[in-house]
C-alpha cells in the first residue's frame, strides 16, 4: 500500500478505470470518465482523424508527383544529351 500527494489542480489519468481526475476536486465518476475519453481521443469523433488522413494523403501524393517529375526530367535530359 502506498500514498501519493499531488498538488491541487494536477490531472491524473487512470488507465485501468479509464478515468481522469483532478487533484483537489470531488470525484464525479461520469465527468472523470468523459474527460479521460476526450483526453485520449476515444470519443468517436473521427472527423479530425479523417482530416489528418486527407492531409497526409495529399502530401504523399504531392511528394510522389515531385519524385516522378524529377525522374522524368532526368530521363529526358539523358536522351537529349545522347
């Protein structure tokens, strides 16, 4: 058995119970669970994740296009030099 003392206002995430507590506050179990789920990104809100996915996809596409363009130019230069 052990005891920890946290300063008031410190947040503590309980990964076993999936709750988030703030030291110094009375415990509201529903609010603690809700805050944990929000903090860990487990709310089911996939719109932000979808936006990040689309941005990554566009960046990968642009990178691929730039590499293909550079290869095309290199082949074209080699053919014109011959």
